[in-house]
């Protein structure tokens, strides 16, 4: 219950509806508890003395009570549903906002696939718990207490005789509740597993097909599916045992009431009506106990869900603005790395991904980063928009530490095309405008022209209105990259970061993009990561990263003279390439 209770703040806006719903429930239970008394009245004052008026009158009153109860039940359910639905909506909204506020580091630790489950089925399961609490549990507890009290007030001696019997039922139910709790928790776990398999498989469905692994994945899914089914069956089996067992106990109870009560009736110390009321109370006392057992079992599953929701909720974004952070309006774009160390697991710089990085990018300069895969290029540029925080050292923009700026104002200065291109479902235009929805068509076209995307966009059936599918599924890799570049350019940023953004574009188009960028981004500080050396030839500064360290730095002309490692890359890419080309053409 601890985890569920932590979420109680979401009930606050619905306090009145919740209280009203419970009040209705109290009235309903009160009315329901009156019914056995009425039966007692019919038997003792109507049937036994042969007074038909009392029989009729009481029957009508009972009918009235039942109708009233029905009306109250509708009101109660409507209110409870409203509370639970509102609660779930607010919870989902908060979870979503929370996830949006998290940093890259937080998100690395929470797996995105699981986040979908957490915002959907976990919320539903918690919502379920709220509904049960609001309607069932109150009802069950009150019925139980009420009928026990009424049993004692009807005939305390008989009630005392039944006490051991009821204790036995209670013990049984507690045992069952414990078992059910375990089973339902296991059901939830199996469901999680099923969700995980499904999630992973669906997001990688193309790879599955490409590697003809459908059969393997089928098996994996079937296994999870089967486990889930079996676990559910096990839970239901227990319930199936519980029900008839309760029936037997109930019948035994009824028999003992008639046995002990019958003797009292013979002795004249009890009426037949009282016996009937008694058996009725026993029934109204037993079913709530059964209900409670089930509720306790199901709460276990909701508790597991609540725990996972709280796990997300309790995440503090590990990148937050310092209280004294300033908002920057204008920058020149002078970017300096001062002895920066970085590792993905935070402070510890023993095994850094980036090691003692010192780098100056002057306003308007283009700095190109070369380096083999895994050398830390992406990690380096990700520090500029503070997707991750440096572990030691500092990065400054116009002399101000990035950590002393409001992060939103920093991001407003940066246009970035990430290494992994992500587009959203929607029109081409909206995808380009993603960072600045207010941009007009002319601006969109200018950006698209600079990234050499205009031409292919115009060749699409509906031009800029053409629909892009989820994740850009209906575009080629190079087309996606060019839209992503246009998206970054549209912001007219002071700092432009392109992380391997032309890797899927042919060499000619790449050269055109570079020409256009040079013209359009004269005053912009550009950081460009590239695999191909041809991309970086004209850069103002080239740095070569190796294993997280800068091993060479300078212009192409300088490096080709002084840096063996650069010469090597050059040779391997262009030198040989040229040689081969000449061999083929015979020149
Ligand atoms: P990078 O992602 O910075 O390398 O990872 P890169 O130079 O850009 O490589 P390519 O060219 O895109 O392939 C640098 C190191 O950081 C680790 C990786 O294992 C890699 O060795 N890393 C990266 C993490 O530990 N966690 C991450 O989330 C990303
Ligand atoms: Mg990379």
C-alpha cells in the first residue's frame, strides 16, 4: 500500500466527489442492512400472527428501499468513475510532463519502451485500485461491521456461539488473500515481460524481418504469452476454489444458526424472524469478506504498478538550472572547452569517454571533428546543449560557464542535427518548422534549399504538405538527414551542430550542402562531425579525436604537413581512393 499511498495527492482535486461517492455508499449499506430487519418484521409480526397488512406494507417498504438503493448505486458509480478517470488522466499528464523534463542521462537509465507501459497500463492498474477503494472496499468493510453489530443486537448469545466459526472464515480468507496477492503480483510480472517482448519486437520489426528471425521471435513471444496465460489460470484456479469453499462455509453457518437458533425458538427465547434475519446477516457479512480477499489480491498488482510510476516520478532531472543561472539573449558564439573530462556515469573521471579536451571555436568558425567510431565525437558535441553535464572542467560561451545559463536560453542559441535522425509523423513543413513553428513558408524554403532538400521535397506528390510517416519511414536515409539539417538551420542558430548529418548523402550533394552552409551560416559557429575527410577540407579548424583525446588540431594544410594520424586518414580515404580511380580509368 505504501506506493499507492504516495500517489494520493492526485486524488486531491476530486476530494468532494470522492467523499460524496463514499457518503452515498454509506447510505446504501445502511439501507441494505435494514432489509433483514424487514424480513424479520414480516415473519414475526406479519406471517406468524397472520397480519397480512403488515406483510404488504413491509414488502412495499422493502421494494421502495431497493429502488432507492438502485438510484444511489448509479450516483455512486458515476461519481467513483469520474474520480478514478480524472485521477488517471492527471497521473498520465504528470508522468508525461515528468518524462519531458528528464535529461538524456535520466532517460538512458529508464528505458523508453518501459516508459510507454508506465504511462498506459500501469496507470490503468492504479486507477483500478482507486475505483476499488472508493466503491468496493468501503462497502465491504461497512457491510462486514454493520452485519456483525446487527447480529449481536439481534441475539447476542447466538452471535457469540457463531464467533469461532466466523473467526475460522476470517483466518481462511487472510490465508487466501496472501496467496492471491502473490499470484496477482506474478501475473503482473508476466504481463510486464510480455509487454517488453512485444515492445522490443515491434520497434525492431524491420530487423527481425531482415534477419529472418520471425520464427525465433514468435517463440519468444509465445513463451511470454504462455507464461502469462498460465499465471492467470493459476490465479483464477485459486479463486475457483475460494468460491465454493465459501459457499460450503456459508451453508454450514446457516445450518448452525438454524440448529442453535432452533433450540432457542423451542425454548421461546428467540423468534423465527430473528433466525431469518440472522442467516441474512451472515450472508451479508461473508460476501464482503470474500470481496476483501479479492481486493487485497488485486491491490498487490496495483502496488507494483504504483511502484514503477513512483520510480519515474521520483527521478530528479540530473540537469537543472542553478538558482543564479542567467538568461542569455545574444551571443557571439565563442565556444571554449577548458580541460573537459566526461564520463557517462557522472562524476568519476577515472575512465572518461572524453579526456582533457581543450578547444576554442571562434565566432563564425567552422570546426570539424574527425575520429574513428566510438572515439567520443557525439559525446563531445552533446555537452554543448548540455544533454549531459561535464564531469570536470568547463565549457564557456562568450566566457560564461554553460552551467550558469538558463538551459532554455542556451538551447535557443543552438541548432542541432543529431546523429540518429528522428522525424515525426506530420507534414514535411511541420517537421522542418519543429523548432520554430512560427516560421513562414519562405523561411522554410530557404532552410530546405540550403540543406539541398528543396528539390526532392518539390518532387514529392504534395510538396511541403507531403506526409512523413512515423520516424520518417517513407523517406530515404539521406532525405531524412537533409530535412533534419533544414530543421536545425531554420532556427538561425548562433551555434550549429551537425553530427554526421551528411553520412547518408552522396558526395556531390554533400559538397553542395557545404557551399550553401558556408554562405548561409557566415556568422554561425559550426561544429561539424564527419566521417569523410572530403567534408572537412575547408573547415577553419579540424580536430582529430582518438579515444576521447584530441590528437591533432589545425587546418587541413597544417595537419597534412604535421600530423601523421591525419595523413593516415587522408591517405586511406582520398589517397588510395584516387589511386584506385586512376587505375580503373587507366590514367
Ligand atoms: P560516442 O557516441 O561519442 O562515439 O561514444 P562517436 O565518436 O560519436 O562514434 P560514432 O562515429 O558515432 O560511431 C564514445 C564512447 O562513449 C560510450 C561508447 O561506448 C563509446 O565508447 N557511450 C556512448 C556510452 O557509454 N554511453 C552512451 O550513451 C553513448
Ligand atoms: Mg557519434
